[in-house]
C-alpha cells in the first residue's frame, strides 16, 4: 500500500511488515555520498514492494555517488527467494567452466583445482512449464574486475554472476530489473562504500521506526561500524 500524501510504502516481506519512505531510504538504505532524488526513492520503494524485498536485511539497497544516477543492488538470495515463490520453479544447478590442459570441463560447484584455469561460470534453472532448462554461461574475462573478492574468490564470484543471469532469464517479468552486488558494475561501486550494520541497530530499524529520532540516533552513534549521519529533523 502506498500513501500518496506522505509517499510511504507499507508491505509484507516474508513475515515482516516493511515501511519505507524517501527519508528512510536516504538515511538508512542508500550507500555513498549522493543525495537520492524523489523519483529514485519512489522507484526503489515500489520495486521493493513489488518484489517483496526486505532492505533492512540487505536484500536490496541503493548506491549513489554525487550526481550520478542511483543504482539498485539486490542479493542473490533475494533473487532465489523471489524465484522460489513461483509455482513453476523447480530448482537450479550451477558451477564453473575450466581449462585443464587442453580439455574444457564443465564442473558443478566452485572448487578450482591447481592445474585448472578458470574460464567462466554456468547455471541452469528448471521450470515445470519449460521443455528445456534455462541455461547460461558467462565468461570470466568479461566480468573479472581483478579487485577485492574477484581476486580472492574468482570461481565463487563468476558462479554467482551466472546464477543471477540465469534466474533473470528464466523470470524476466519478475527479476529482469534486479542486479546483484557480485556483478562488476555494481561491485566496483560497492568497493568504495564502507557500511556495516550490526544486529542491534538493524533490529531498531526493523521495529517499524517507532522509536523517536533521538533514540535511533543514539543507537547508531554508539555503533562505531555505522558511518551514517542521521538527520531526521
């Protein structure tokens, strides 16, 4: 439900009632140094409502730097939750593609042996109403940023990209606009954002923001891992 006058959105995500407003999105859910526009906030709120995402569990958030357009990020787990709600969803398999000597191997899982070179990732989504599964392969060289977790866990990262791509292709009407933090354009933005939420602060936010502004601010200021300045007016 959307309140036109206050631009608030109320909906259920799982068993949790979620309340969002442009102010809440800017102060608690947007990462980066930019000020989101009303249009960006409303679009984010409506997409979360439509996809039944809980941004306070990091299922979705916005990244905004300067005057650049805000970018919405979703977790792979959120895509899986959304897909699993579809009555025709019958599961997914995935893995990596490697070169071992002169042989190309398609493997399940993300274990890369010392004698193998990582070529890419693959994923297969099964739908009961499709004769064949939706199959996707993605090339490692096309996605690798060479930074952060891409350098530390390349097989895991490319596998997640393949899974997200396969889920979007299998359900374009419900997942087509949702991109994960592992995908390079999003991941490069995320690298410069240092925001870590602890359970106590998250619990306060999930409580429906019934506490007054000073109480919420006091909790956040006590948590040294929070790098947000709350200006609730």
